C-alpha cells in the first residue's frame, strides 16, 4: 500500500502498520493485566464496541502520525483494539485495515491532542490525567520551554484550578508515592491525595506519605497475605454481607428482591478491594453461591432465644425455704 498524503482525508491503513503504545496513551489500557480502566476484553463497553463495529463498521476514524514505515496511534485506542480483536477472531490479521486520519504532529502536539480527545470523550481518572500532564509538561520543557499551569490547562481543555491541584500533587508527593498512586487498584481522588501530600515528602524518604496513602487503599489488596487471594476472600465476605442485607430487608417487607438483579450486586462484590478486578467464571459461580446462601439464610426469622433464669431466683427460693423451716 502506497504512503498516503498528509491530510484530513480519511484513508484505509493496514492494522499491522499501526503502532499503539498503551503506556503512552493517557487513558490507561492494561491489555495484559487484570485491571484496566478501559479496553479490557471482558468489559461490557468493549464488547459493545466490537458488536457495533461488526454491525455498522467503523464510523469514526482514528488519528495517527507517521513513524518510520508505519504510523503511531494518537487517538482511537479503543477502536484500534476492538478492530484488532475482530481481525484475530476472523483470522484476518494480515489483511485487516482501519480508517485513519494521518497528521504530521510533533511530540507535544500529539500528547496534547491525546489528552484533549480523552477528556472530551469521558472524564479521565485523576491519576491518568495527572500522569499525562506531568508527561506533557516535560515535553514542553524539552521542546518549547517552561509552560504555565494556565497554558497547559488551556492546551488540554481543563480548568486551571483542577490542573493546579494535580500539579501540586505531582510536585509535593515523593516519587515512589506518586507512582503508587498511579498504580493504585482502586481510584483515590484528588481530595484524599491532597491530605497525603500534607506530610513532607522528605520525611523518612517518603515513608510518612506512603503510610498515609496505604491507609486509603482497600485492605484486601495490601499487607501480609494481600494480592489476588486476599481480594477473593474480601469479595466473598462482601458477597455474604450483601446477601444477608438483601435477605433481611425482604424478610422485613422493605424490598422485593424479585425486582433486583443479583448480577449487579455480584459486580459490586467483585470490584470490592480492586476497582477494576475481574473474576473467572468459576469464581463468579462461587460468589453467586455465597450471596444466595447468605440471602436464603437471612430470609428465615431468627431463632427465639430461650429465656434465661432470673439472676438469683434459685438462691431466693432456698433462702425463703430456710427461713420457713426456722420459723
């Protein structure tokens, strides 16, 4: 296929010629990890995107920039991954194409456009946006000189106050603590992170900040015995709690669980501890069993407790009998 001219015209490019750097994209897409904010094949939105592309084709072109003999993806990572998945399913990886607009962009322009497009489509997690702004600032300093916070905020289409808070976190957080925030399995907002950076990042080489951040993280994923097993145990405990709660409410006539979708409750239990955690079919079946068992148990009225003998009642009888005998 010949090299298309640089223009806003939509062209067909081979999928195999597109390089998609998931780490460069400001919205995290962890293609080979269990947690992801988007693009995970098990995600409902991603499945819906695949079905839409199969039914109607690609309505919106991605944006790429030239890179050697191929192209680097700038905007449209979800569409690219979905089309890639379709090609893999159909066995057309070598011949599959993607609609794209080719632009000549430098590093700063590409990063800015990537952030703008992602914030316009759907709000970024504060961790993703902070990481992207730090990268953009570094690119500006390298190629264009030191930027202002207002300038960067305008460049990516966000408010200056929010940008200032994110840059404050990036500046005041110890590097290892900042990375831990970026990698946190559950979203920790700007307000909570602002409390973390109130501690001096140089105190104990960031140890005090790390401790403050750890206190905000779900208990299922940290400490001894943490990780996947601890998450599953936490999800089971949450499933039991939810099942008991729903059963108790129905027993008291406060709700009708026939109108509830247990799958929604199950998803909440799965996400407990790790915001984007995924469960296998076997694990889901076990969690459904836990919810159901707890729910059915809670439907039964609690057993009546046997009446306890009044304290001192026996002694009073003995004393009365003794006094009667004495008289």
